[in-house]
C-alpha cells in the first residue's frame, strides 16, 4: 500500500508518517522545502497551488490523505485559499492521477460554519470533497494534542504557574495525534464501512470534557493543581486582539479562533462515531497528556 499525504510536515502529518513507518506503508509526501531523508517516504517538492506537483504526488498511490490546512489566516481570503482552493486542487490531482480513495481531514469547526472564517472554509472544503466523484471519507477531529503540537502548548506553560484560563463554560472532545494517525491509515482500506461517511472521532470519553476538567487534567499532567477561570467572551476577544498585536502571524489566540472557542459544544457526535471494527481509540487523555508533557520537556519546549 502507498499513500499520498498533504500536510506531512505538520503536527498531524508527522504522526501519520510515524504510523506509516510502523506499518511498512510507503508514503509520498508534499513539502515546500527540503526535508531530511526518511525511510519509506518520498518527498515531492511543491504546494497546494502547484498542480503538476500534486499529480506527481498522487500518481501510483492507493489513496490520498489530505491533511494540509490553514488554521490561522488574517482574513477570509487566506482561509479560502488554503482550505477550499487547496482542497479543490488536490481533488483534481487525485482524479487526474486515477486515485479514487480520498480521506479528507476536516474539523469539528465545520459543524458550525457561521462561528468563524476557519469553520466556514472547512465546511466549504467538505462540500468540495462530497461532490468530487471520488471514494471519499471525511474526518472531523476534535481538539488534537500530542508530541509536536504547538497550538495547545501555551496551556501547558500556563499550568506551570497554576492558572489555566479557559473559554466560557462548555465541553469539548479530545483526541491524541497518534490515534488520529491510526484512524487515517485504517480508513484507507475500510471499504463500504467508510464510504461517503463523515466521522467525528474522540478519545472514547462519553460527553467529552468540560473546560474545567480539561484544565485540571492538563495541570495534573504538568504536576500542578491549577485554577481555571472561565473567561467571558468579551475578555477572550480582547486577549485575542492583544495576542495578534504581540505575536502577529504567530499568534495562537486569534479573533477568529476566539469566535468558535466561545461555542459551548465541541463534543464529537456519537451518531458519527467510527465503526468499532474499523478503529477504536487506544490512548486515554490523562495518559496522553502526561506523555505529551514528557515529550515537551525532553525537547526543551516546557
């Protein structure tokens, strides 16, 4: 089996390459710049705007795993270019290369497209996949964490000071990056059980995690008892504007992100769970958080 991967240099993509290596699956992975040699991986130079590179990426593959996406952008155009036009381009490349199996990584944010430009763009990208004529499956991960993640790193750092500010009261599901990687590769050959389906995986915890429970779990992983105040939406938006001013494009809390963080329900829908004979989560969140903290400390991130 050989899979073509977009987003292979990112947080989730690297977890997929690790899992593919464990399984002996060969990978063709898209990259904008030179990458270290990696056994079982053929790097294809290009990006989602390079039609020729995308066809080279897809040609000869069993399936395309479309992981690449834009999570932060200054405006609607940035999200649309990265998430919608990028998806259109890789779908077209899969068709030209004769690859019918297409696994698309979306987001729970696509469930509420009116809350953010990000969620709107992810919903439009899903629609591109659904009318593609390919043998598609869409995966809407919840909050993803694990080694290499930079999006939640500030929460772990805050936990060292025993204060983890959280959004207004709500609940969210969690998923370790290694479990997501296993799922994406499992879906390549899931057959009719996954055909034209939208899945919302999670860590197996029914009802997800309240924001306060999650903050305490992060604190426990760091070795601290934490206070987790719920920030009013107005405070969260103000903090997002400050973060944008201070860190520019590197800001993790943006006004667009704050818009969907204030939504009270980011729990994966049990009616969209992955069939148990296709995949099941293997990493409980408390253990996964602890292992992530250990990785951060080993790398000097925390």
